[in-house]
C-alpha cells in the first residue's frame, strides 16, 4: 500500500499531525511506503486558472512545491490529509492544495459525473480538526470538500472530524478519534488485502 501523508496545519506536531501518525501506526507495515509532506514547508501558489489541465495537459503544469505532492497523490493507493479549521475554513495551506486538485478533474467535469482523473480505487482519509467542540458547526465545510474529492475520483473518502482541539494536548489523540481511526484502518487494510 503506497501512502501519501499530508499535513495541512502549520504545526506539524499538532492534532492533525498526531492523528496522522496514529493512523500510520495502525496501518503498520502496510504503510512502509508512506511519504509525508508538511504543506507549510513548501512554497507554492494556488491554481492560476490557466486551464491548461482542461485543454492540452492531463496534469497541473505549475512547477512549484506542490508538483511532487500532486504526483505522489496520483501514484498512491491511500492519501491522508489533515487540515485545521482557521477562521471558518480549512487552513490556507490546505485550501491552496485543494484548489490545485482542479487538475484532477477532466475537461468535461461539468456534465460528466465520472470525470475525475484519479486512478480507480484510490482512498482518501480527510482529517478535519477544529477548536469548536460542536461537530455541526463545520459539518458543511467537511461536506463541501468531500463533494470535490468525490468529483476528483477518490473511490472512498473517510472523514475524521476532531472537535474541541484546543492547544495543550496535541500529542494525546482523543479516545473517540482512536476508535474512528481503528475503523478507518480496518477498512483500508481490508481493501488492500
Ligand atoms: C488562526 C486560527 C484560526 C482559528 N479559527 C478557528 C475557527 O474558526 N473555528 C474553530 O473551531 N477553531 C479555530 N481555530 C482552532 C484550530 O482549528 C485548532 O487549533 C486546530 O484545529 C488544531 O489542529 P492542529 O493542532 O493540527 O493545528 C483557529 C486557530 C487558529 C490558530
């Protein structure tokens, strides 16, 4: 199982990073081909709307810090992305990456519900962390991004929402998060068997 692990928080050892690490641990030796990217360490721009990926290229032609990230996503079986909620949205680091996911949509994406370019069977674990303890507050953020992930062609999307992520206990993965991660790991390992 080839895994791309992406941290969308500026704090690599925050909740998102700890939860990704815990999930990689649960995946054990199946995750040995995991490569981790810390978005905050990369230099990149959002989509430039050049539309080349809808005309003459199947991939994003921008050459910057996200180029290897997008390539690894295309070549992985499983993609794990964590993003914190900042000011009511995913962090700008994560949003910049998601805008570049536009290159994962084929030219006919408006009319063809199956226009995602990603290879069949790719799985995405999307970890959303937030300070607010109420799950419903950002449920729409999760749902909205999930819709675009589906459009890109991820075969399965496993959301993991962590609420009440306040500074101070980042290294302790909350018990209910561990239960959800165990479910997700089981599903990923089942599909890899
Ligand atoms: C600039 C900033 C803005 C934030 N805005 C929100 C917010 O709008 N809603 C919320 O619930 N939490 C908010 N938070 C809390 C973060 O979501 C929380 O610290 C983060 O999810 C923890 O994940 P991490 O440890 O992986 O960074 C904000 C934190 C920062 C630093």
